[in-house]
C-alpha cells in the first residue's frame, strides 16, 4: 500500500470541488466554528513538497532579479 498524506481543504476550494460532483462529496463536508466548509482528503503524494519547491524557486528568482538591479513593485 502506498503512503498517503491526510489534509484538510477549506472554504473556496471545497465549494469548487463540491460543484464538480455534489452527490459524491456532499456527505463528507463538515463546517468549522465560523461556518466555513471543510473537506478532509487523503493524498497519494505530499502536496506541501510542491508548494515548498515553488517557494524556493520564487526566492531564487527574486534574489537573482534583485541582484541585477530590479526592485519590487510597491
């Protein structure tokens, strides 16, 4: 069996997922104390690694551009 990662999706992303297949996902939605929808999911691969690599790329690119004289747009 593959290793899986559990995570919770909240708010807008849950609404979009439910729009795809309302009859399947409706029974799995729960709500937090503020009334925002939440959906617990199990991933086959870790999503945070993809986010981390995107952040590292952004840092590398922005450092390179700043080193060449570019500045952030206020």
